[in-house]
C-alpha cells in the first residue's frame, strides 16, 4: 500500500518508519501541506496521511478521488480541516487517532497555567539579565480556585483529575457528558456558570459550528475580571480581536495559547529571519501576561509513538477491509 504523507517533519518520519518496521507499508514523505496546489502529488498513491494544517476541502477531496485515493489517514485527533461531506460524496474514508496521549495535552495546559500564574517566562528573562527583583511576579495559590473545563472528553477528564489534585473546585461544561466524566466528581454546569464563576477556563472541546468563537465579546463580558483563559484545543474557539480588547482592559488577566486561528500560516515552521506579517498575532505577543506555544501540546515521545501506531493500524485495517477496526470519522 502506497501512502503519501504530507506536512512531514523529521520526527514524523522517524516515528512512522519505526512503527512500520516489519509491516511493509510504502511511505513517501512530503514536507508541504496537502492543499489545492499540492494535491497533484497524490497521483499514484492509495492513501494520504495528513496533519492538523493540511487542507482537505471540496476541491482537494475531488482531486484525491480522481486519482483513486480511497483513504485519508489523519495522524491527529481533530478533523476540523477536513470537509467530511465532500469526502463522503467522493467515497473517501477518513480515519483519525482519537486518543493518543490525553496526558500530553492536559499536562501542557497545566504547564501554561503554572507558567502564567507564577510568571516563569518573565522570571527566566530577568535572571538572565542579572535582575533578581520580584515586583510584577506575584502569583496566586491554585488551591481553592474555581477552574472550568469546557469539553469533558479524554483530555478534559485528564485535566479535571490534575486540577482536582491541586485542590481546585472543578466545573465542567459538556453538552454530552459521558458516565466516565460524571464519575470524576467535577460539577457539570451550564456555560453561563463557567463564564460567571471561573478563575481559570481551559478549553478542551472540538472546533465545530457550535463552538466556533465560543470565547467572544459576549462570553468575555460575563467572565470575572482577571480571568485566566487557556486554549490548547483549536484556535477557532477564540475570537482573537475580542480577547485582545479584553486583555487591554484587564478583563482577561492571563492568556495561554497553544493554538491560534490563523496558525496554518505560522506554526511548525522557522520564520526567524522574516518579518511577522500577522498584525493580530504580533499584538498578542506584546502582552506580558500572554504565553503562546506553537501547537506543541501533543508533542511528547509517548504521544508520537501512539500516533504512529494507530495511524498504521488504521491503514492496515483499511487494506484488510476490516473497517470495523478503524477509527473512522463520518460527516
Ligand atoms: P474528545 O472527543 O475525547 O472530547 C471532546 C469533548 O468535547 C466530548 O466530551 C464532547 O462531548 C465535548 N463537546 C462536544 N461539543 C461540545 C460543545 N459544544 N461544548 C463543549 N464540549 C463539547 O476529544 P479530546 O481527545 O479530549 O480532544 C479535545 C480537543 O483537543 C480536540 O478536538 C482537538 O481539537 C484538541 N487537541 C489539541 C492538541 C494539541 O496538540 N494542541 C492535540 C490533540 C487534541
């Protein structure tokens, strides 16, 4: 089975090749994203393997189908960059890796919380400047604070357990709460309660129509002054200009991001010798109480191993016509 792998980085190549030892899939690794411009590269392959910033829209789906591609194996959990209806129309199966390491993402969200709260990023710079003053670095005890988790799936549940360990009061909003979620003992509350009562809000829901810009000027206006907002899920959950206004007024006291709505133009690449063109992103980087990482929450050794393993098992199950063993996504 010949698989065209897009958005390939050295760590993808290493982990996919490792998982493929003794298996015999034929990978070709392409560095660019899969887009309307690069879809032509898939000619002659049986499947494509994609990541978070590849674009599988109507045009790309039609082109893949015209080359007789039958499978899109996503090597990630989210699939908001895939037009599922177009794929269904063109008989393209879409598989994903639903859960590779909830710990990796939840622990990164906690790292952002701790860094922002205790100003670790500022302390790091000060020490390097021979500046040992403490003014401006004061944090707060997490113990007893109200932390809300929006989206109580695999990552949200891991987050709930960790924050309970800090002694926080943990709330969760999820329109489809599972039994596993209910058993954790977090208070399942409506969104209005999340906005009104939280000291920290961490987003762990998928980006779908109902969650697009779930953090907007209206929800921000309902939050406590000085709230901390953490987004390790998808950039489109936050209306960025609205949160910049809230940062300027002090309504938002801390912002931790691992994702950004326009990240496809920036993340995963080295542009250090170029001028940043995105003015909204540039403004975000000027705030001392904003910490941004470039979509690295998933990036642990354990997660990459699990991603490669499940991706290959999806492709093999497809090859063996064992569709029931695949993690398929439907429109
Ligand atoms: P999951 O599918 O286990 O959980 C998602 C939860 O969100 C479900 O419980 C679902 O009921 C809930 N949900 C659905 N609609 C909602 C709504 N309107 N409001 C609130 N909750 C809603 O997914 P998992 O594994 O926990 O991942 C969550 C998200 O994390 C993914 O969708 C992905 O966008 C993001 N992610 C980010 C990574 C990173 O490296 N930054 C890596 C992996 C995932």
